[in-house]
């Protein structure tokens, strides 16, 4: 038994998982999420904004207190797309970790894909050929494999924060915004993802905040329910309907929906469009939503001494 803590400083949110890892199983002790928007403006400036840095620093400070109270054996801070892309990202991440005596890892796209796949497949014991879709704030990963073995991985600079900042400049979004964003997504997918690598897929699993939020909306939940969302099957037709609904609303209207966490109302429409276009391109009719993701995969690898 090993108690570990993983902090993920993502483009849109900073998340914490404290877990007891034993014999390849990750038993969650505590999970927290704060929308901190570390990737705000990185696509334009190439650097992390001072306000974004301060938000993440404050959140990590609070997480450090929680970690200290839980007597964890290993703690690590991860960073992904926004920190990879920022000229000052590595310096910020290392300073953040060292201030709390945590280890740190700046994940490249392939590493991010592998950890997400490891987390999403923890509870899948069969030997099906799986495809994983991980739509994040700054990047999107497409991964194919069986259990913990990755056969194909692609990481693209395509995320809900990045897309929202670049194309969705009106509130509510206008058809011209949607058309430009759709063309960008489709071009990126044609350039980055080879359909020949996606053959023989027997099940598709999707992770991260965009798809879990869409699942909660599809289920018509009044409040977010992690247990209800986990393993929910999202149909492409339903996602299309949800996208149309969200695109027709203002940010203020979306923020009043109980299952959309604070700080996600402005980017959920962009995220939904990425999911929809990705499913169309990969010819997927439905995805199984998983609440297990990169945090769980990192906890598993950290406990095994592989991170």
C-alpha cells in the first residue's frame, strides 16, 4: 500500500488526487478541482500570465496543506500543454514544486497520452482494442491500445481554451465563429490523425472536463454526480444537440447550469465542438465516459516508481 498525491496543473484547471495505490488499483482518498486557467493568453503571448500564475500558486498552496495532512509518501506536480508551450513554463513549474518539496514532471504529448490511457483503463480488465479521446484545455490526445499497452498516440495543439480564445469572440457565438473553428479542427485532424491507425477499435473511452460535463448535461443532472457520469455512454447525435443548445446561450446563461463548474461556462462550447468533430472524423457513434484519467494513471505510475 502506497499513499501518493498528484497535482495536475492543466491549461484550464488545477486538480489534486490523493490515492492509496495497491496491487495495480487506485483507491481515491480525495479529489479536488479548481478552474485556474493557467493557459490564459499563452496561445498569443507564448508566456504564462502573472494573474494565471498567481491563481495556480494559490491553489497549489492550498493543496499542499491537504497533502501534508494526509501523510502521503510521494507527491508530484505535473504540467501539460500550456506549460509546454510557454517560454517560462519550466521555470514556473520547477519553482512551484520546489517551494513545497514536491517532485515535478513536464509531460510531453506522448507522456500525457500514455498516462491518460493508463488511468482510463485501470478498471477495464478485458483485452478489447480501445481508443481514448482526451480533450483538454490546451491539447487533445487520441490514443489506441489494449489495457496498459499503447499502440498509437497523437497529441494535438487543440483544446477548449485554445480554441475559445482563437475563434469564439462573440457572446453567444456566431455561425461565422463556429465555421472558422470547425475548419481549424478538421484541418488539424486531417494533418495529425491517420485513420489507418484507428482500425479495429472495439470501444472508445473519453475523459476530461469537457466530456464529463457533456455527460452530466446528457443525463439532465441538477447537480454534478461523479458516479452517475462515470461509464455513461454519450451518443454523437446527443452531443450535437448539446452543442447546438450551448452555442445558442450566452456565457452568463451557461454559468447558471448547475452541472457546469465555475470557470467552464466560457469554454464548454468550444470543447463540445472539438468532441463532436473528433467523433465525426474518427467515425465514432458513441463514447463511454470515464472519470478515471491522467491523475489516476500518474498515481499508478508514481506508486510503482515509474514516474
